[in-house]
C-alpha cells in the first residue's frame, strides 16, 4: 500500500467511526485546505486533519506539520489556526485518537502507550486521547 492509499484508509476509518458516534461529517471539495473533514458538533463546526500515526518505541507518533515543495524550495507549515483537532489512526493497532490543536507540537506529537516513571505535565498518555473518549 502506498502513502496515499494509507492516508485514504485512515480518513475512511475515521469518518466511519465519527458517523458511528452519531456525528455528521463533511468532506471539503479539492485538496487546497489544511483540513480533511468538517465535523458538525452541534453548535459549531470543527476542522479536522486526519493523520496516520505509527508506533515508535513506547509512543504513537504522528506529524503535525505539512511539507510542500515549490520550485525546489521545501517549506514546513504547522496547522495553527487552520485546524481544530487531529484525528489519528495508529497504523499498527488501528486505534483512533482525537487530539485538539492546543495539545500538539509544531512538527510531531507523541502519545505515550505506557505510564512514565515520573509524571510530567508534558506527557500525553495515548489512553487519554482515544477518539471515543475525547469527542466534543
């Protein structure tokens, strides 16, 4: 499966899960927006970026910046002000996560699969971000 197919599968699984939870989901036309989905959360519409995460040591990692190349120049842009949350599918386990934009890093985010020996405010436990527990 190539990267595009993997991304399409992630998006489809996230859409199916959101619909199963009773939400209305819209998909913007074209590929010009930073968000992949619009979630109708009742009183507000949320812009969602779908990402495929992967297990790296004891974390699920996903990228939180987009890379574009124009005339040979590579640019990395984060999603600040462009999306409200990330919906993430772990490629290895199929687990879905919901991570608000305020909880992500500028380039990548790491969701820990195990409790750290020393609790620290910056640690994001994957269990706390499971999609079914975090939806608005």
